[in-house]
């Protein structure tokens, strides 16, 4: 009870400082004036570190991984999170892993995010070498993956993931055929164009470097982020002279027939399929021991609820909070908004309690 009360007070301070809107703007600026923000590199990864005012530490720490946004760690929402948590006494690092801001989730992205997490946990300013992980969308996917990583999992105090994709391999089926697997059934689900583009950018980035891959990558990176039908050009891409591994990926991404998906997937190389598995948190869910807060939309415009449910079934320490007023990671004004705010308050309090007290158990 004491841990939760302390976390609630920390959360209130964080909200006042991080949410720079009336009627909190003046109070927030006063409370957050002494927070120090430094642009640094954590293990070579660009980051902004927000340090609590006053005491020298060591402090409880959080590594925050943004979602897919061109602004990356500079996005006002993540700056607000960093400032708010630091004002609440938590050393906060918001990182920009390579590729994530443009929608390329790759093994290299994961490896570099882990390097940043290890650098942060090794800092003398971090209490006990432990850190919490928080992320949104693709950043939430990375946070969950790190929480189950051998050699790092035991240093993680807690995880908060908002709208993560937990099965990247399943996402390949979803963005091409508008189907996801639930048990033995294939269930229809119409996903949004931006998610199709992010998965396509990631899938092409998993290929070995070469002229074919470079041409494809240049094309998908040039596609408008929120345009319609981002995979249209791949359906007419001249693939006869492509290298075999590249041709197999183009054919998979161009396919819309649910009955052909498994056949086309089987045509990919083992190394390629390993990348999709490596980036799927559901594969490491049983290895996660830290308390996990999954926050997902009831009706996500990109990812079916079953994606998070499958992770939660496999992870004994996961707790899922379903929010009615989310589309993905962005809230909407609905009749359920007030109730959802209370649920989100509970999530944030539990996460802060786990972050600030390694003995907290929920």
C-alpha cells in the first residue's frame, strides 16, 4: 500500500510537469524547472536523458522507446514523459534506435536498443543497476523483447507497453491477407495502411544488402507514411530478374490470397524467418519475469486484440488493460474516456511502483 501511495504521488507530479496544458502549465514549469535534459549517446544510440533535480542519485531508471514517428525522441509527447518522470524522481532516457523512426524494425534495431539499455543500467546514476522499460507501438515491441532477453531480463524492474505488436511473423500475414490466426482459424481483420507500410519496410530491411534490396528499400521509404494502398507497387514489381531471396519477399508482400500465404512463407530463407521470430515478443514471453503492463485498444485500427492476448497467455507476469477510447496509441473522446483514465492511472501507478521499488509485487 505504501509503495502504491508513493507511486500515485509521483504520478501526479509527473503529470503536472509533463502535461503542459492549462490549468497545470504554470505549476508544471515551476516544478520541472530544475530537471536537466542532456542529449547523449547510450552505447552509441542517440538519447535524451532527463535527470531528477536536487539529489545526485542513484535513482530508479526508465528506458523509453518511442513508436514509429519521424520526430523520434523529439516528439513532444516523449519529451513530456521524460520531463515528467524526471520531476517525479526517475532518471529517464528516451532513445532513438536506428530505423525505428521511419518504421524499420530489424534485428539491428533490437541489438542497438539492448546496447542502450545495458549502458543505462551500468551507469553509476542508476540505482542497483536495474531499469524499467516503456514503449509505444514498435517501441513497446522492443521493450517486451528486451524484458525477455537473456542476460538482461534479471535487471528489468518493470515493463509498460502501449499498443505493441507481439507477433511480427503474424503481422506479415495480417498486412497482406487481412487475416490473423486464432487457434486453427483464420479470422478476418482489416488493418490500416500505415501498419502495412511499417511491416513492409521492416520486411524489406531484413534482406541481405544488395542492389535489389536497395531499390526496394528506396521505394518503400519514399512511400507517403499515411497514404492509401502502400503495397500497390509491389504487386506489379518486375520480379523476374530479382535475386531469389528478394523475389520471395516481394511475392509474399504482394500476395492478397490467404490460401497462398503459408506456401509463400515457406519459400523464404531460414535466416529471413529467424529475423521475424527474433522480433516477435510472444516468442520470449515465458522468459519475462518482471511485471508487465500491456495497454491495448479494444478496437485497434492496426492490430487485433488477440495479438496481445497471446502474449499475455504465455507471460505469467503480464497484466492486460483494454482501453475503449484508444484507436491504437492515440486516445479518442468517447463515453468510456473517464473510466479509461482510471484504468490508465492504475497502470501507471503499478508501473511506477515496480520501477521505484524492486520489492513491489502488485
